[in-house]
C-alpha cells in the first residue's frame, strides 16, 4: 500500500552542483539542487533560483553561468556555498576554493570541481517562489582523471558526484552500477 503525501518539491536523488556567475574579478556561486538537463539539441540546463540570490543577479548582468560538479568528499564546502549569502560573504576567500577561466564565456569555472559546464542564458520564467533559468550548454570540461577508458566520457564512479536527499536533508554519493541503459530491459521483451 502507498501513502499519499500531497504535492511535493522532492525528487530522489537531486544533483548538488555549484552554479556560478560573474567574472574572474567578481563572482559568486551557490549550491543548486533544483537543476536538470532540459534538452539535447541544443543541450540545455534548467534550474530554479530564488529571486533574492546574488548569483541570479550576476546571471542577469552577464547572461552567462557555469555549472560545477563537486565530488562527494566536498560536501562541507558545497553546503557552505549554499548557507551563506554572497551579499555578505566572499565564499571563495573563505573556503580557499579558486576560479579558473572558462574557454567560451566570461563566467569562470571552479577549479576544485572535476566537471564543469559553460552556459549562456536562453530565457527566464517566473515560477512563483523561484525563477526558472534556461541556459544553453556551450562547452563542457572534465578532468582526465574522471574519464572512462575511451577518454571521451565521464565515468560517474570516478567523478563520485555529491548528491542531495531533500526530505532528510542529507548529502550522499552514488551507489553501484545496476545495469546498462537501453539494453537492460531487453530481457523483458517478448520473443
């Protein structure tokens, strides 16, 4: 039997990237759990940000942002980026994390994050308590240490990305592989 829980803002699990905007001289980032791929051609990101966020102000000023995927071991730093305001804190000076230039846009990447996406804003949609920001992914970067044996795909196990469990307010890491997408279901096809 299932219990009805009412409308929910929770999906399990959620990614926990740091979204950054600004420039090498003036940047801010925040942890964003409400983020997803919005399409493939062009590749797009969709995320929900509160109106009060400094990072959203910078996104609106520049029209650009980066999505930076941290490792599970960096949960404390990511949490710090989410719980303090860029209006009152220099998060990079306080954590010791550093910026590096992007290759296509002016918003920098976070050097300590092994996987990064460079994005340009396509549109915004007011969505009540949040603004949905839709951005086109114009470039991606991965440390060689997280690439698979072919050297052209990210290995999620090597990346070891931080994930967020909203209901229990926990950070976790991914578990083991359980099957191959687009083929595991073949065993259920009628003959």
